[in-house]
C-alpha cells in the first residue's frame, strides 16, 4: 500500500509543476488577448482554441492518429536502416569513409526541397510522409549508433578477443548493449523530429494528417483550427517524449549516468 | 593442467603511421607449468605489451611466444587464457553471475574437437572469491575491490591453463590491495595455474611470485630474472622476514632506484 | 481726369500687391505640401513577379508617379500569405487579394477589408490537362483524378454542375503547388493560375488544354487592391490609386519597358515567363466595363454574381452583406468617365 502512495507522490511531483506552469501560461495568454482585443484571425484566445478542439475532438484525433502513425513508422524505418548502416560502418573504416559523407548530405538537405519530389515519385498518400520522417530520423541514429558500437570497454574487448570470440559474438555481447545509452540519446532527438517530418510532408499534398489541417486552415485564416492542430501536435510530442524517457529508464536501469526527468 | 609460457627474443614495434616505436626489444621469458612469474620494470618499459603478446592480442614483429606447445592463437581457441586488467571491465548491464559466465558463453572453436574444459560453475567461483550471495548484484552496486574479485572469477570461469594479470591490484586502495594479494595467492596456489603478473610493486612481486623478471625501460628487454625461494604457501608475516627484505632489496638494486618500493 | 487716373493707379498697385502675396501664399502651400510626402507601405500578396497589381506599383515607383502624387511608398512582398493579417495589424497599408478571398475573409471571420480596384475582370483560376489526355469537355473528367491546391475550387464545382458532370466519378486530391504532378501523370486535371502554370508546363515540353471557367458561364473575378475598411476614404488611398492607374496605362502601352522594371524587382525570374504572365493578365484586365469606366473599374453586379456563385457552392462559410467588401468611390475620385483626372 505504501509503495503505491510513494509512487503516486513521485508521479505528482513530476506532473503537477509543469501542468501548473502551463496553466499559468495559458491564463496569461487568455488575459492578454482579451485585454488587447486581439482579433480571432490573428491570435485566438486559448478558451476559443480549446472550445474548437473539444467540439471536434474526433476530427483532430483522427488526423492526429494519421500523423502519429506516419511518424512512428518513419521512425522505425529510419532507425532500423540507420542501425544496420551503423553496424556495417562500425566494422569497416572503408565503408564509413564511403558512406558517411552521403549521410551528411542527406542530413543537410532541407526537407522542404525534398518533399515535393517525393510527392511526384510516391504520390499523395502516407508513404512520402513516412519516408520523410525516416530520413529525418536516420542521421542522429546512425551517428550515435556508430559511436556507441565503437565506444566499448577496451578491457572487455581484449578479454573477448583472448577467448577467440567471433565478430558476431562481440557485436551481440558487447557492442550492441554498449550502444544502448547512445541510441536512446538519439531516439530522444529523432522521435520528435520524425513527427515534424511527417507534418512537413503533409503540408505538400494529401488531405490526411495534422500538417494538412494546418495548411488548409491557414489558407482559410481559420486560426482556432490551426492552433488546435498545433496543440494536438504538442500533446503528441510530449506523450512520445515521456514514453521514450520511461523506456530508457527501464532498459538502462544499469546505467549510472542516465538522466532521469 | 597448467601450461608453460615461453617468450623467445620477443620484439614488438608499434607502427604509428610513419613513426616507429620499439616497445619491446629481445625479451625472453620462461614460465614453467604452475609457476607464478612477475614482470617488473619502470613505467613505459612495455610490460603491458608483453602481456598482450602472450595473450595473442598483438602479433610480435620478431621472435616468438608460445603457450604450451602452440602459439597464443591456439590457446585462445581452447579458451586456455584467463585475463585480468587494472580495470575490472565488468559489463554494467549484466549481474555478477552473468559477468562471470561471459567467457563460457563464447563458443569454443570446433576444429579442436570437443575439448572444452569443464567450466567452473559460477557458484563455485563466487565461493572462491568470497562473494557468495552477490550473484544477482549489478556492478554499480559493488566496491572496487569486489569488482576486481568478480573480474578474477571471470578470468577463471572457462578453466584456463594460464592466467595473465596486468597490474590487477593497482587501482585498489592500500588496505583492499593487501588483502586482495593474499586472496590472489590463495587462489593461484589452489588452482595451480601458470601465472604472469605485471606489477609496479616490488613487494607484491616478491610476495606472490616464484620468479621475478626485470624489464628495462623503453625499449623493454629482460635484463635479469630473480628466483624467489620463499616457502609456500605464502602467509601473513612473511613480509617481515629477512629473506623477504633481502629479495626486495635485490630487486631494487637491479632496478637501480633506491627509493620507495613502488616505482612510479 | 487726374483724380480718375490716380484711383486707377491705386487699384493697379493693390492688384500687384495682392497678386504678389497670393503667389507667395500659393508657393508656400505648394512647398508645405511637397515637403511632407505621405508614407505608405504596400505589400504584394506573393513573391515579386508580373502580376498586374504588383507591376502597377513597380512602374509607379520607377517612373516617379508615386512621388508626383506625394507618396513615399515602400513595396514589400510575402510568400507566406500573411498580408491580410499584416494589413489588419497596421504594419501594411495596402495589399492585394483576389476577390474571392476578400469575400471569404469578410464572411468568416469577418475581417473588415475593402477592395477598391479590380485588376482581373476574369478570375485567375483555371484548369489544365495534357493534350495527350484528349479531353473534349469536362464530361471526360469522369473517372479521372483532379488535383487542387488547398480545397476544391468553387469554379471547379460550378463547371461540374453547369456541364452536368458526375462528381462522384472524379477522384479529388490535394496536391500542393508543383505542376509536375500533372506532367508525371499523378493527376489528369490540375487547378492552376492561368497566368502561370500553362507556360511552365509548356516549357517542360508538354502541350496542354486550358479550361477557363468564364467559358462555362462561371462568374469569377481576379486580383484587387484592398485596404482597411476604416481607411477607405483617406487621401492616401486615392493618391495611391491615381498613381497606380497611371502606371497601369503606361504598362499596357509599354510592355517591354514594364517587363524591364519587373525584372529589377524579380531578377531571379525568367523573363519570357514574366512576359507571358503580364500579357495574360492584361488581357483579363480589360472588358466592356473598363472601356467605359477606366482600368481597375468594377461594378456591384460583378461582385453580387461572384457572391451568389460562392454561396451556391459552399465556398463562403456564412452569408453576409457584401456592401462594405468593395467600393467604387475611390475609382470615382480617380476617373472621370474613363479618363484619369
């Protein structure tokens, strides 16, 4: 019984302060908009935004699910390819020298330049958005994965080599577990980025997803809808981040320096 | 069954991209089966390099090293080498028991038939190092001394024939270090392994070894070998005997440094 | 006789003195007026290019017409569509907007903007298909894919209704702004701006069919100048319109020089494409109405037809009184008949 109480107190200490801070922020926003008589089509008050949001919950949740799905699928795709690439590149300096510059080029190319091309190649459905999300996820996971796979305890490496361990055994017993903290650091960056990638992809074509809602509502100067979509996106971002932090705590229980928030 | 270790005119040159550094130059070492040999010398004389060459982690530029009748590579495949470093090097995501069994998880090389030694059980090893009941602890919950003991148990897990120790006690505080020395003596005397231990500490060398090989500074080469004829088992109090002190002095002289026991 | 002549001389002197001081007063007034030009911030609703209302301001600026009319005009551009918001916040005084958008904004959320000059007697919207598709009429659009930029344009819906096309048989997708979705075959019919994409697509090497809503009895209007309803009667707006209408006349007579000026503002653009844009829009800017009342003119009838059309096809969220969405008053100040005052 006491364990649950302690758990509850701990959870409260994490959730109550930010909620209060957010509430305070929204209150200031509301008061300022009313006092300064800001028109609804420039900057709506939170009360109006929330009204719109709750009136049409189904609409926003449905589009939110689309964006979330695209982001997660893109993340999984990008992270898998990146991890595979990192594995090969960690074992071969030649491969690293050949492929890393290409990875950098992908990273610095702005999505807004690539997205229209994807639309032409892959159509108006979810696939180009998933692809963009995966591209954005790719680089952090690749670089951190490589670092993690290489940055192993030399003592253990020597030990395993003195036992004639195969590259495969070294990879699974030493390199892969060692890379976990690095990977989680990359995931914390990549997951929100993949959401952004999906949204940007949705700007360019299609009728599904919060990015699509944002673009169309902006064209109609329908600010309450636009801000509602943004709020939902923020909610998705926060939820995903919390999940990653929680998973990290569980998986990296053994790690001394994992930052727990 | 322990094996002999023989290094003959061993030479190792680091190829540092244009800059060659001779770490070892004509090193000879002779370890009989079951013998405990210490290698002492000033910093940078290549002691660690020597150990790595014996372990087969480096390939000699010249000369040869054998474990038993074959090269280190063969001993690797037979999992005959137990290794321990100054840092315990435990895997933080594994429990004590899982860390100890790591060597036994490595598949033996099948070209040598089913010659895998009967591995020591984790339970027996924990008892040996005095950490019964700590099997499910994680490394971050252990003290430095405890971690080194686990590293020792790990080194013994695959029932090796030789034990290679690179300054295994250097990172410990004085008190732990002293007690660990006697632990190590006890274990090595009990398991009758061939041991090569690199150390800075002359007292430690005299206490634990049957022979002490002296390596000069860079490039390292063996200048002398002193046989330590002290009775076994080595027990508390032996460090105060005259014979012990004489041996220590002798080593000091051979190293031509007349100061503290510990060479920095 | 002497007294008579004396009185005449007195009067003459008075006359000279009065004339002299009047001249000084007039001069002073003139000096005061010209020493305080009015500052105006104009924002074009898109990037620098040869849209007619933009060109009118470029030409007015370069030929000194703004200065003539005592205006100091700053010309800005936007690509993010925030010009209406900037107009309302006061950062911008005059901007452009197509007539449909004006009505939409006034309908919901009720932004108080007023259009005071019309450039496109016909709307800019059109539809494009590849010649290779071999469409003979909109009826052939059945079973095909239609692409639009934000939402299905009311002109599209109107054409479908007028031509009795079954809308359920057409697949509609939002495709963004890249016309290559048409050339690559992702869509069969694309919603476009008549002054833009047809040329772009032809330059890609494709022959096209252009579908103009006006050919299908759909009422459409093009770009307008707009300002805040509260400022519609200001002197500045009147002078601005005078200067730009003069520039518009000049543009139509001197197209090459006008293009030269456009290229100064849009050095990155393709000159031939800008020429195409300008010529297309000049064609659409002239009609029986402008012949009678001068360039930029418009009538309530035009606006009412447009309003009715938009209401019918659900393009306006709410019905409202369109009286204050546009005004002809400023045009009346600027033109007498069809001549600039």
